[in-house]
């Protein structure tokens, strides 16, 4: 039941009445419903809602009051909400993000009506949002850390089965333009950043494998996932919400919310699925169009004919965001071992074990040996600065920065997107890995090991 319907019911049965004290439990969904009425636009209801919150304050009201302050159209009501928040938290911030960081620094004050509150609030923006936060849904992450990104469901439209063209047809691209390159079963494709930044996801079949390439522009990473797990094909989309400044996906069948960086459902009926659902990853390389085309003259690349009207010029999308180290949405902690948007090359092992390797470090160390979850690997960085990781127990001593590496036994190995192949026909498999901004990766994986 939406919160406004709940309030109407309370009025009807006499549990609340205008001008009278609210006879409801502040910790209950009914208590959340009363607080919600601060958004009603009715001066009397607003006054009573704020009085109720003031006299029956619970820490669980803080995220509700803060979210209401974003959505009220009345500046006076917004000011009253913020004065209430200041009074009850003992903190005064002009920047509302600082209130969020304060709330997140404390143990979650789980309020029994918060899921219903959130569902009712955001359904006012898009009715599809109501399902995300329904009260019966499992949540593996803090609901107060789930922030609206400012768009409807699929308001940043994914490219579904997008038109691809041959390399020699892509006269809109310059060799210096950034692309995200993938190869699946010999099917090489390039996805220019200048296009993908406007869409943040492509859903397609590549090399006979159903995949979703998810671009979290805020955290600077493209991850390629296979979308079939345990015999179920998940049709993914963009939820419109973020968790720790990381894009949350959704699946169309259940409206569960999924972590972009983990490839797992975190809110909804799939969050507690048995067996656990984890989308398989594949490797992505961040490189330039000229470099990718040289290595893969047979590649296809996204066409400008996307079905959408956008300015697909290089560097247009998110220009101001990419130009600074400032964040658009806050994260609980700032880890300043690197700048927020310093690029790191990332690999994920068992559970939440991850490693983030500074791209700047790899540029200076084109052969880097490492290990994650007991698996040894080597990262080879080519002359263009692109990084690829391969599973191996061998030690490599030479690398020409292009196609050929030599191990400590003098065996020559040749780089492909799928593997390293020796002159003797032995192979070393490529490992799923991708670039990301340091702050985004660390926010999702606070215990990430950093190499810099």
C-alpha cells in the first residue's frame, strides 16, 4: 500500500486526525507514512508531519527527512526539514551530501517503514520504481545508500542489438578516440566511449554469447557480462539508481536491482536466490580506435545510427564530470591513496577479493606479475597504455610492447585478445579485467588491495 493510501486509511479509521496527536508507533510503517506527509503540499499536514517527527524522533527518520528535502517543491518546507535534521543530528551542513556521509558513518537505523517510504516516494517519479523497494524484498545493501540518479528506468537508454559497421565505414572516428574493445569467440568489436557514455549499456549477442556491456560512467568502468546463468537468460537494463556512486542494473523479469561492479542481484527476489547468481565476466580493454583497428582490421564498431539523437562528439558526454576529480554523488569514505578518478586496472577473485593496479604504475611497469585468490597472472601493458592480464605461473622477462613476450626460459609468446600463445602451441588464458576509477572500485570493494 502506498504511503499516501496508508495515511488516508489511518484518517478513515481515526488513528490520526488533523489537529490531533498521531496515535501511531513511530517505528512502524504508519510512522513512516506520517513523516511522508511532509511532501503533501497541504500546510496543515506538513505542520503535523514535522511536529510528529520532531516529538517522536527516531534515527531511522533521518534518511526519510533528507530524501524529502530533495523532492519538496516548497523552499520553506525544505528549510524546515533541514532545520529538523540539524536539530536532531547536531550537525549543520550546507552541502546535503555531508548529511548522507554522516548517516552512513553510523550503523544503519533500520526503520520498518523505510522500504515502503522509499517505494512510495520514487513511484511518484516513475511507477516502475515502486517494485524496487517493496517491503517484502530482500536487500543485501543499505537502502539509505541507494540514491536516485535523476532519470527514469532506462532513461539512459541501453543499446539493444545495436547496429555495427565495418572498420572502414567508421569515418566518424579518429584514431585517437577512446574505445572499449572486446573479442568473444573471434568476434572482435569496438564500442567508442563517445557513444557508450550516452547509453551506459549495450545488450547483444557477440560470438554466439548473449552479453551485456555495462558502462558506469560515474565510476569509469566498462564490464562485459554474460547474461545467461543457471539456464536463465537475464535481460538487463538501467535502473536509474546508484549505490555508492555505482550504477545499479535491473532485470526485466523480476525488477531486482543488480550491482554493476559485482554482477550480482543485491535487492529483490533474486538477491537471495539459491544457488547464488553471479554473472560471468569477460575481458575488456580500454584503448584507442587506431590501436584496436591495427590489431583487429576485421573488427566491427558501433554505428552512429543508434536510434537516438545525441551529440556523439568525442569528449562531449560527461565532459565536466571527467574534467575534475569531484564526485557527482558521495561515497561513505574517501580513500586518498590515489585521486578519486585515477584509473586503475582491476581484477576480481573469490568472494570480494579484488586487486586494483594503478594504470600509471602499469605504464611504467609494462610487465607486472601478481596473484589473486591463489591464481598467478601477468599484466602486459602495450605502448598505447592498454592493459591485458593473462593467467600464468611463468615469469616474463621481455615484452616488445606490442605482440611478443619472452619468458625466463627464452620461450616466445604471442599476444591475442583470448590468450598468450607460445611458438610451441601452448596457451595462457586471458583473465577478465577492466579499467575503473579508483574511488568507484574502492567504494564497492573497501578491502581492495591497491598496487601503485
